[in-house]
C-alpha cells in the first residue's frame, strides 16, 4: 500500500463507436460521479474525445488521449498535436505504449520528443514501459524497462516530474489474460522508483506514481494495490465494461 494517491486509467484502445463510447462514459459517470479517493482517467479513441468529454466534464474523470505528435502543426498526415488535444479538453496522454513501440515501431528518441511536447503543452504524461516475453525469459526485464524509463525521461527537468506518471506494462501480459504476480510486479516497480531516484532525487522518486498494466481485472486489482510501489493501474480490456472498471476503481479507493 502507498500513501501516494492511486491513479486508475482506462485505455479503450481502438474500440467503441460513437454510441457505445457515450454509453460507456455515461455508465462510468453514473457509478463514479465525483469520487475523490483516487484519480481516474479514460483514454478513448481520437474520434470520440469530444463526445466523451461532453459526458464526463462535470465528473471527477479526466479525459485522456492515447498518443500525440511532437510538432505543433504541419504536413504530418494522420497525426494529432498536443494543441488539438487540449482544444478537445484532454488533460492527460499516454506516450510510449507497448503497442506503439512494438507494432508501430516507435523509438525511444521519438517517445522522448513526445514527452517533451506534452509537458510543454501542460498535459500530464503517462510514460509506458515494459518488456516482451522473450526479453523476460532471457533475464532482461530490468535492463529493458530501466532503459526505457531513462530514455523516456531524458528531456524532463526535475520541476516537471510532478506531471509524469509511469505505467509498467509487461508486453507479454497485455490482452493475454496473463498477469505478473504481485511480487514480480512490485519488484519491477521498485526498480523503476530506484532509477527515478538515481536520475533525480529520493524526494522525486517517493512522489512519482507508477501504475501497473497488463490484464488488470477486478479479481486481481486489490492484491496488486497492496504492493508498496504500485500506485494504481492502466486498464485495457476491463476498461471497456463500466462494471469491471468501476470495480477496479473501488479497489483502488479501498486501498
């Protein structure tokens, strides 16, 4: 358990349509309302950001985006800028999600540029890190994850770290139903916190929130949240059901 305020994020990925996005957002507002026990954010697909914002804008739920581009504007077909996101009411953004690293081949250097741009636009950054199954099986978990942390934070001055959240998502556990044991997850979270201390200070490391992601569901959330360095969850599939997402939020508030 931690004295840092837990943060629960719901990453909708490339799911929902207009009506189902509105319905899901409405279900969350009805169940969560203005809850204050933990921080909550949802990350709908780009086309539904405005519609979802119209549903959640009077609630405690923050509107997030799944990605951004690091330039203000220009000839970047298919991309979306930080300024556009802010114009839509977005306050937090995922950067470096494993699906963008490994499917869309985003590099550490590109991710660092995105982090810098998001922070300069007053957006909260959720920096996603995690190892693949082959990297885990070859004993590279810490080296891979800590390298991603170091590179992702390379553009971030100490006074901006208050706007950073780190999400540890082992790639092999995303969407597979497999979940890192609480002990293993805690071990990696502790290593991430130690690396932040090395890069900045113990005080910064003690304040930063580190979420766990990777098949988080109501059945395992409470146990994960008892770990001293796990400060919430970035939820995938279970975020597409109001009942399951709310159950995870309740587990975080209880923790």
